[in-house]
């Protein structure tokens, strides 16, 4: 028997995709912001160099440096304007939690990656075609490719690398074919040198894309870990110890229904009905909390899980969802410590005079997370649960506090030398009597 959670899984997947799309937009905004900063810094550097080295540039540009500078200022201004519009658009998408248009993303990648190409074409007009390939402009391509990784999209990264590599290679081929290089080393003005640079740009785009895949995997894995912790926390609430919670997170047990051997504990506070009848609800709650606080801590410490509260008691399970093979021993130790602690707290005046009854039984049960997407809980279902409850109720018949079944006694016989056999006892709802032992 299996309990599936398709609706919740689809909801979690949808929530992840929505949040991831939002974070991708924020990452893309950071990329554009960095580009704006880089373009602004480059523009300022060009202006400073123009002021302090104007004569040298004037000679290098054959007296047309002013025209070149004006053209560069126009291109930089248009670039900054485009980036500002792009950033504003991304901000609007983030505010409305909308998804970006895929075609616009590719158009943006093409325009931005073409900026160095435009720069080389302008430089070729003023400085000389072959020399444009050796200006700082080609070094902007790797910057564009690296920043494309912030888009967290493999295809966009590869596309950026392709645009950079192909534009540079085609421009180099055109320049070398149309204008023979003079005064330049043949190896630097030949096809292999520039085609190799273009190929490296394409490879860089692929590598950037692979990096984004790894980033997405890690983000997805982190989300799954958080969701797994939330799922376990939703299932067990505050009723397991930190040690058990850590084990659950490490082992990631399947919380779907399965058969397990468990030891079930039922604990009941005696005369609770008459106690509650004579007191205000606030007093009743305070009384229960004073008892449950240390009882829960004891159950947790002995590797048990409080499965449900029953108003004047609780049901705990040992051996699910994790087991170390000594479930009955843990349950017995927890029960004995609870009885001792109750007497101690009463003696010290920390709680009102209290008497409890505890019953244990071990056996096979179906355990798992049961319910719907709206409400789920970790349940333990089977005859072992019903019989443990009946055994606890027998404490009233025998005037005892702690009774166990023969199954539990056999599992821990070495530590129960003082256990008193009560013989075969008829249990309500069962035809055959069962062997019962009194521990306290």
C-alpha cells in the first residue's frame, strides 16, 4: 500500500520554478548593473586618457581623434541607454513576478555581445582595419560571456559565446582579406591566430553554460534539502529529538506506508477527568504542560517519537521511522524514567500529585505519512496499537502503573528480572487471552 502526494509535489515544483524564475531575474539585473558600471568606467577611462594623452592619440588616429572620440561617446551613450532600459524592464518583471520574454533575452544577448564588434569596426575606420583586432575591444567579449552566466541559462551562455566567436572570426577574415597587413608580424595577421581566438570565445560560452547547469543543480539540490526538512518537520513537528531529526535528514527515509516492527507506548494520566472538572482550562493546560515537558524529552532521548496526544496522555512509537534494533529496550527505559521523574516532580512540589499508567506492546504495524495535501500526519496502524492501548487500560484493573506484553518481555528479559507475571489475561475486544507482565 502506497500513499502518494502528486498535488503537493506539483505545488512544490511550481513554487520552486516561480521562485527560481524570480531569482534568475534578480541575477540578470545584477548582470546588467555590472555592465552599466563597466561601460561607465570604460568611458571615464577613455575621457581621462584623451585629456592626458591627446597629442599621442591624435597622431595615432591621423588627426581624426576628435571624430573618433565623438563617435565613441555616441556609441557609449546609446549603450548606457539600452542597458538602463533593460534594467528598468527587469525591475518591472521582478515587481510583477512575471517571466521574461525568451526572444527578448536572445535579442539582448546579441546586442550586448555585438558592442565590442561595433567598437572594432569604428576603430578600423579611424585607426586601420588590421589594428582594430589588437585594440582592447576584443577583450570585452570574455566579459560579456562570463556575465552571461548570471542569466542562469545554458543556451543563452552558448549563444553569447557563439555570437562573440563568430562576429570576431568573420570580422577578422574580412579585414585580412580586404586589407593586407603591413608592419605586422605574419603570425598575428594570419587566419589561424584569429580563428583560434574566435574558437576560444565559443568554448568559453560553452564552459559558462556548463557552469550555469551546475549552479542550477546545486540550487535545485538545496531546495530539495530544504523541502525535505520541511516535509519531515511537518510530519513530526516538535515531537522528535534533534538527534532523530538529524538522522531523518541524513537517511531521508521514505515516509510512504510500509510494514515495520515497532514498540508502542500508551501513557494515561489517572483521574484526569475529575481533575479537569474542578479547575479552569488555563490550570488544566498548565498542569499538562508541566508533565508533558519532561515526558516528551525523555521519550525523545530514548529514540522514541510522540505520535499523538490523547488529551490526558499520549501514544509514542519506538522503531519508526528509524530503528536501531533495541526498540523495546528503549521503550522500557523511557517508561521507567517517566515513572521515576513523575514521583520526583511530585515530591519536589513541581507538579500536583499525579499517577500515570503505561502500557507497552511490540509487533508489526503499517507506518507512514497518511492524509491529503491539506493535512497529513505520520500514522502507526495495526493490531499492535490497539493491544498496547488495551494493556495500558489494564493498569486500572490491577492497580499497577506499568504493564507490558509477553512480546516486549521476551525482547528485554535480561533487564526485567523484577517483572511480575500476571498470567493470561483476557483483553477487551480479543478472543484469546494474552500474557501480561507488571513492571511497576
